């Protein structure tokens, strides 16, 4: 075999030599040729080889596409699952905030202990099993004097007492008239929001839960007027207090 023939053979191993032996086609190049061109260029044996290789190539492509499609499907499913879990999280959060913002906390405390796994004092969701059983979170239990193993009737008495205290507190925060010393709760929130704190943090600063707790400072004290909440106008100058308190 001549050197030229050896080169041609080596080339043929990587492609398909035409009848005259002056050109070697890669499979890709073969795929681009028309049926007539293939017949014209190659002998029968090579034509068969090319057809077979193209068929195999198609199958590989098909299999790859199928695999790609299944990967894509899985990705879409995963994305959907993530989105739905995010939606659930957001829904839960909205629920929680609604509970905290609810301006009628007295109704919440009047709910029976079996109705939900939220604290009967502050309305926050309970996580610890012992808390879920009693219906009061540890912090709130401490605050109103509930201890472990206390009879349910005693717990109810303490809850009632706490409720009266809250009502009294709210009554003391009710305005007889609205002056320009006060601004609406939402207007205050708009100012505080600009300092990049969460609504939740703002609510906590305001004593949460219909102002049942002590506020962060006097500028965050909620007052009630005709069923709506107001804050001292001075809160506008203290919008950054919430952020500062977080540090
Ligand atoms: Zn609580």
C-alpha cells in the first residue's frame, strides 16, 4: 500500500471517501447531500455505510432530545413546586400579619383553646408542642402568669384578667378628638417602610396586636380614634428608630 493510500485510508476512517477517492466527506457533510448526490459520489457499499450511520445518528439525536425533554420537564416541575411553596409561605405570612394587625385582639383571646395552634394572648403561631397544648406561647405564658400543669380554669381566669388589662389599656389610648399631633397608621408605615424594615418589625415597634404591648418608644404608641389607629406625628422624625432597634 502506497503512502497516499495509507493517508486515504486514515481519512476514510474519519469519513467517507467518494468513488474517485479525491474527497473524504464527514458524516455531517454527507447529511447535507441530497440522495442523488450521495448516489453520484459514493459506491454502493459506502452508500449503505452512510445510510446506516445517519440512521444511528438520528436515533442518538432522538434519544438525546428525549433526555433533554425529560430534564426540562423535571426542571419545570421543580420550578412549579418551588413557586407553589413560595406562594404558601407568602400566604402564611399574610395570615400571620393579618392576625397581628387585627385591631380587635379581644375577640382573639375569647376564642377557645382548641380552635387553633396560635397563642391565645398574642395570636402568633405556636411551634412547641407544649405551647400548642396550652394554647399560649412561653413568653406570653410568663407574662400573664400561666405555669406548666395549671388547671384550664385557672388559665382562663388569667387570660380574662389579661384581656381586661388590654381593654383598659386600649381605652386609655382612645382619643376624644383627632388633632394634627397624630397621623394615620398607614402614613407612619409609609415613612418607616423607607428605612427598609419589615411591616412585622414596625408592628412589633408599635406594641403589636392592637397596641397590647409597650411600644418601642412614645413615638410608636398607637392611639385609637373612631375605630382607626393613629400614631404621634413625631414618628415621622423617628422613622429610623425601628431599624436602629434591630441592631
Ligand atoms: Zn403569645
